[in-house]
């Protein structure tokens, strides 16, 4: 993985840069010793590490503005960081950058149940947003797997999804407004407690821009009343393709479950050994969850089970109690951890049209044989967002590179099937160089031109999203 | 003035790259919204046809000039629909012609169900468009979840052709419910109406419409029959503190909401302003403005969307500016959707934004349309 050469002038001026940042921030908000900056050397894509020049932890929008203004004047790159749970290297530092952490911007600023929104500091964790409104039976819908740790700032940067977005949408569909600081320190508000933009939809543009257009310090988020109940059903099949066909039939039938999750044999067996969820012995299983009042759930599940029966299932298991429901979800929720117990793995995030599911699963199987690396599939089947886990051995020389090469082939396969490189994790550094497979040069050029408008000097998270070669002239011009 | 109706994306690109001056871009010409544009007419109406429809994947791709009615018919055959319930502007604006899918996207047109399922922009999965230099660009795709690169899809939705001319759009579609019902409360004040709508929207009963039209406060539920019956009972009990609750079923409910979506009861008003506001702030805004300028008020989105109708077109400029001034105080925004052309030319049709947002928007426009030829001035 290439990263740009750090700017030697910036490296040599570290003491001066730290001093200037210390002037605009409280003393404990500037982290600069070699041992302490190491805490920020990577995110959840741990294969790549680089300690930053220093890290800052502003506690107010004014402090964020002061930091960005200072860095802008000094020409120092800034990499914004939520909780550092990015699986794509979105928060990976360069040696000449300042990491701007949002952790201290974590307050609940306003809750309004009549108008159904909450306004929070962007450093607040995803799950604690729901935590703040739970006593009134409300919740914040997007639920990435990392929701215990991940920050709203990072969710907005990556437009994060989750298991329940089949019904509730992803971050961009639940974000109503932001307070944002531009690289030159300008503070602005976009959107708010009303719906839709007055002019151009800049909010839609900010969400998913991977921290390259501005630093979001506050967010207005839509909150929803919790459903009366939810219940999952587990369906086991002896063939991946049959399970895929069942997914399409459920969707076509007019029921819209909140989640349709898929696991293949490798994941079923691995998680069952690990979590003892008691899953059936089969090639593929689906977990389908529906919501509503008890009678509504009964009606929807009856319809779904009727469809499943037409696909010759090995087993259909309906949860009769909260305990049984928890057991059905147990294996799915521990799948990544379980696979991590048996091997190192790389988690991909390509999305495909649901209709291509059987073909893509078959091709992934073929690639697995060709590369000699095992692949487990566990993903959100309802919306085609796949998460192939490629197993490798980090201690075996060449295995990581082999794994990356195979990952690239799988992602290209997703694009060729009519899908995309990333459904909810973001491009970061991980898929940066594959962007030319999905986009023509003019498609990337107009996106980079948008960054030119927000950040003409290309100081915000500059080495991400775009192939280094494509963004090189802009990054060099900025230096 | 010349008039062009390219039949292919390449012809569209040629028409734009060879343009010598401003272009007035239309789809079916039924949504004459914004400041009047003077220029050669460029219509996407001939770029027509559904390119791909996969009911099992809930996705449909169509060329920009495809009639909305053609798409709705294709979806209907598979018992699916555009869930955001796009408004047909013809009744309100008194326009003729055939609404196109591209025009709908360019104006980010949604209807009452926006409150439950999101706007047109939330259902737009991908776009192909030609920018002001004549370059064909794609963004997004045809899958539900896609965070690959910047989301220009949202940016193009509601940009009224000022950033690029859409050639193809890709949309998420959803199943049609088995049935629907509407609960009606009569003669509530604006305050009581918004309170009732908020109570309904804040319940677990999945309300998909929440409006106040004339004296009727209307709350819609949709789904399987038994479920609709159950939720209607629960909501009736919940709303009983606000007054007597009547119920309108299936077909009558469907007709009622078609009228609400199309704002057809303001068809005879000479000018109409559309306000997006925090719902609980709507009643005060309504009282302040409506009494002073003699406006009729209709609420949608639980009070978050206000339609303000003016019977006298010549007073519209003053009223609209007063509405925008009030909106500026409460972070709301007002758009003059309907007014005589000279009125629209005289006032800001769209709510003026703060200088930072304006500078960013202008900067983006300059990148997408360096010559400033795509519907110039429309969004002022």
C-alpha cells in the first residue's frame, strides 16, 4: 500500500507546529510525544500503521475551527478521526499530518420527541445516541456492527449502514443537519430540524465524503419510535443459490423485513464452534427479522415461511421466546469475532444486485480455490451488501499480498456484476486504487473538483478515496 | 430561440458542448418552477424508456425522459411503486404535458410519504448526466448500498438542471401494501393538528401520511389488512384526546392522498409558497403569516411542510418575501412554487442561504457548468 511521502519541511517544523496548536487548545488537548501519538497510528484496518505528527482533541466547535485555521495557515494536512473503527483505513495518518479526534465533542445538545430529532456532538458513539432517547422508547436507526464504539462523526464521513438499513436506510437517510468546519476554519450549518435542502443538497454531499470536505462537529439526527416488537426466523438451506433465490422471492412478495442476513457453511460452522448458537448443519442460512405487534409479526412470518418452504429448506426455526430470538442472532453477531479466532481475515464490503447473488457466490468459491485461501460469507442479503471474509495468515510471508490480490478480484467481480466496491465501509486507502475499475477518469475528476471547492489546498485527509496517481497533481500543487 | 430534443445521451452531450449560449432545460415541461430562464430550449423528453427493472432487487433504471406514468404502470404490474409518492404538479401549476422521471429527480419531488420513507433523493441510487462542458458523467449505481466515492447523486437531485442534464436515473422501488386507511379528525386548530400528527408519528404504528387539509387532520396507515385494522384501532384510541376520529378506507383513502400529494385544492390560487420547517414551529409561522397576508394554509409531513396559498397573485411578492424573512429567523426555508412569471422574476424564488453555503454552491456550479449555460439563474 503506497502512501505519499511525508513533507520533510513539516516534519522538521514539528516543535513549532505543536507550539502553535498549544496556543489555541487546552494543554491536554495536544498529544505529541512519540509514545502517545502511537495510539493514533492506525484504525481498524490494522495492517497499515503510521504515527501522525501529533493529535489534537478539541472539545468545542470553536476549538476545531481554531485548529483547522492554524493548520490551514501552516499548510499542514489534517486527518479527522471519529473512534478509529474504519475498516477501510479512512483514519490512517501520514507522518506529516495532525490527527483531529472528535472524542471530546460528545454531548447531547438537544432532544425533541415532538419533532423526532436529536442534536449531538459528532464524537458521540452511535449506540449512545439511542441510549440517550431509549427511556422514551425512541432509537436512532443506523446500526453498524461497531456501534458500541464508532462515532457519529465517522458514521457521517463514511455514510455507515448496518443490519437494519433494509427498512430504515443508512446514515444519509437519517441525517437532518450538521454544523461543520471548513479547512480554513469557517464554521457553517447545513440543514437542521426541517427536511430537505433550500438549495443544492450539500448535506447529501457531505455525508460519505470521508472527512475530505470538512469536519462535522454537531449532527441533527432523525429518531424513531421503537416498534412494538421484533422477531427473527432462521432458515437453513443446502445450497447457497437456493438461499439467494429465497431472498429475492421474499422481497418480491411485498413483505419488507427489517433485516435479511446470510451466512455460508464456513461461517456457520466457525461461529457455532465459537458461540454455540446451535445452528443447523447446512450450506447456507438466512436470518430474517420482522417488526410490529405480535399479531402483525405472526402474519408476516407466516408469509415468509410459506415462501421458504417452496425452496426445500433443511430447517425452519421460529423464535418462540426472547431467549430463542437471541440465540438465532447470537451466531450472526459473533461471526466476525469467531472467524478472527481461527485466522487473520480481511473483510470486504462490495455490493451487488440481489439477483446476481448466486453467480457472485459461485465465482467467489472459484477464486477461493484458485488462490488457496478460504472465504467465509456473512452479509446483509436483503440489500446485496456482501461481506466476504478472506482468511489468511499474517505471519506467513506473502499471504497478506495474496489476500489483497484476491480481495481486489472479488471487488472487481462485484462491480462487473452491476454493483460497487463498497456498500458501507468507505473507500479509504483500501479500495482507493480500484476506483478506476468502477469509474471513468471524468467521473473521478468531477468528484475531485468538488473537493477543490471545499478544500482548495487539499489538506483534509488528502491521500484517501482517489487513486494516488489521480490526485497527485492536486496534492503536489497544494504543497 | 432554437429547440433541441436529443434522442441519445451522445446527442445530448453534443447539444450541450456545441451550445453557444444559455440553455433552458426541461423534461416534460410540467414543473415550471424557479426564476424564469431565457435560452435555447433543450428537452430530454426523447431520451425515453425503462432500461432495466428487477422487481426482486427493488431497482429500476430509466432514461431521463421516460414518463413517470410509464414507470408507475410497469411497477404496478409487479405490485411495486415509487414509495416517495412524487407529486404531479400539473393540477397546481395548470401545466400541460407529460411529467418525466428526470424532471421529477431534478426537482427532488416527493409527496406525503416522504415523512415515513424519505424523499426522492433517498430513493435515487444512481445518475448519468451531462455537465455544462458536455462531458458524460456517472455517479452512484443500481444497488441499495453504495458509498463508493462522493455522493453526487444527492447533489443532482433537486439541482433543477443547473449542475448537469440527467440522461439516466436509477431508483429504489418498494412493494405496494395490501391496503390502507386514513383516520380523520375534524376542525382542529393548527396547534392541535400538529400535536395530533406528532403523537401519531411518534407512535410505533408506522404512520405514512400526516396532513392537514382544510378542516381535516389526516393520518394514513398502510400494510396488510389485519395489521392496518389493528393499527387503526390503536391510533384511534391514542388520538381520542384530540377529538372524534373518523375512518376512511382503501380506495377513498387512496384518492384523498392523491389530492394531498398534488396539492390540488390550491389549483385556483394564483400564488403558492412551499415551506419546510420544524413541525412544532409551523403553527406560529402559520398564524403570523397567514392572518397578515390572507393566506390559506395546508400542512403535510406532520407540519414540517406548509403550503401557503394566495388568491391574489399581485400581492404574492410581498407575502412571499415576508414568509422568507420569517423562515430565516427559525432555520426554515420557503420556495415560491407558483406565481406569475413577473413575480418570480422579482423575488428570490428559493430561500437565500448563508454566505458560506452560497459560496460553496456557487463554487460547485462553476465546476459543473463553467460557462454558466445550464438553466442559469433558475435557483436564485
